[in-house]
C-alpha cells in the first residue's frame, strides 16, 4: 500500500508558521487582512468560503466577508474589488468561483491589484509564473530565505494556491521532481495549466492531458508523478497507473449523500502507487494554507516597501 500524503499535517505546519508571522506583524501594530468574495450560493464555493473563514481565525488573520447575491451585477462585483484594492486593512483578495455565467470572470480577476492577488490567478500573476519570474518560490532553499526574512521581491507575484500546494506536498514527502515524467490530467487556468508550468520549472518532463486526449491511459502509464484535476469521479483507475508512481488527486466530487471523493480510485490505485493523496485530506487543506501564507507574505511586503527599516 502506498504512503498516504497527509495534507492536513503539512497544512498545520504551514499555518503555525503563518500565525507566527501574523503575530510578528501585530507587534508593529499591523493586522493582516484577507477579503473573501462569494457571489451566489454554489455549494462547493460556500464550503470553501466557510473553511477559509475558519482557517483565518486559527492564524489570527482578519477575514473580511463580502457576500453578494447571484443576481449581483458586474459593476457591483467590480466595486467590491476596487474598494478592497484601496483598503489598507486588506492584503489579499480571494474571489470564489464559479461566478454567475453572465459575469466576465476574467475581467473581475484582472481587476484585482496584482499585489493583492494572493490566489495568483490574474493575468499578471499567471504571466510572471510562465516567465519564471515567480517560480523561485517553489525552490526550497529560496523559500527558507523568504520565510526567515519575510522578504518577497516587489515585482514578484503570488503563485496559484492549489498547484503551489501540490508542489509543497511533493516536497514535504521528499518526492524528487527533477528529471521525472510528470503527467497532469486537466488544463484549467486555476489548476492544470499552472501546475504543469511549476513542474516544468522544477525540471520534470511534463505531459498535459485533457478531454480531447486520445488514449488517456497511454499517457498516464508513463507517469512517475501523476496529477489529476478533472472533477471526474473514478477517472483514474489502477490499470492506468505505473507501479510505484506518485499519485496526486486534486479532484473534488461531492456525492449525493454529501460525501467527497476525488478523481482517483483510491483503494485500487493505492495498491500500486508509492505515494498517494487522499480526498478529502490531501491537496485541499494545503490549498487553504497556501492562501494564508501568500496573504501574510503580502502584508510583510507591503510594510517593508513602506517602511524598509521596520522589519529586519
Ligand atoms: N483540492 C483543491 O484545493 C482544489 C482546488 C481547485 C479545484 N479542485 C478540484 O479540481 C477539479 C478540477 O478543477 P478545475 O477548476 O481545474 O476544473 P475545470 O476548469 O472544470 O477543468 C477540468 C479539466 O479537466 C479536463 N477533463 C474533464 N474531463 C476529462 C476527462 N474525461 N479526461 C481528461 N480530462 C478531462 C478538462 O479538459 P478540457 O479542458 O479539454 O475541457 C479540463 O481541462 C475539480 O474537481 C475541482 O473541484 C480542487
């Protein structure tokens, strides 16, 4: 049976570090703030909204809740973003997706000031990731330097939380990425695409699969590291996985009885893999921890830029 990659364990470690940094800022009179925008009443978004609020409380980050009805206009949503962009109390902004279909979601995301784009999904953040201008954060030694000094270069952007969480989870369990065949199933802007860019930056040979991929299992069987982010329950079965592969299940599927499963057939794939993430309890908790970490980094950078001698 594979080793289970326990996301909660890593998330707890990250949160403890975040809390320390939040308290460090409090000593200088600065409260860290995160705005969370929920439009409508999508069940998965609501659950994530509540889980994020709870985590903010745990690490002493002030959460600013913005709940808008599904009938909210684009202007109303954009007004919230503009107001948060100029709110000194708030260092990060998370918008929960999906937005109602009539709203241009990219327009909304691209209105977030890049300095507060702690979910890392605006075009500037994604562009800097693609240009390798923010990937230094996924290298462990650089990360230690960042944490110790609370330093984040002015022109760097935050990495998207879910894929960044996957990389951190792989590192936490000592999985070598360099030179490995990594296969990512799913190519969304929020998960598959940025994850493939991060794995590439870590020098894996990366294949990205999607709905139009012919013979998916041909590709998945080549994977030393297989990451699935499709939202298709049971898509990845044991015969699609190489013996000893590392399997990361990012998918979240809410069943009729309210239980949650991933994309991967956990029992049978767990017999073949060397490492596997459970759902729930794998990538999910790390995603929220990364959001909190990005938020405190944003607050530290903000203060450092305004009063450079304060936080040495
Ligand atoms: N754990 C976490 O923290 C976390 C965070 C975010 C998302 N998620 C979960 O991750 C999953 C993916 O999220 P997302 O935002 O990336 O979703 P998405 O935007 O719907 O993208 C799904 C991707 O999967 C591909 N796909 C769908 N069916 C497929 C199939 N049968 N074979 C191969 N590829 C297939 C799609 O291909 P095409 O592009 O060709 O359509 C698409 O690229 C969802 O279950 C979501 O709830 C989890």
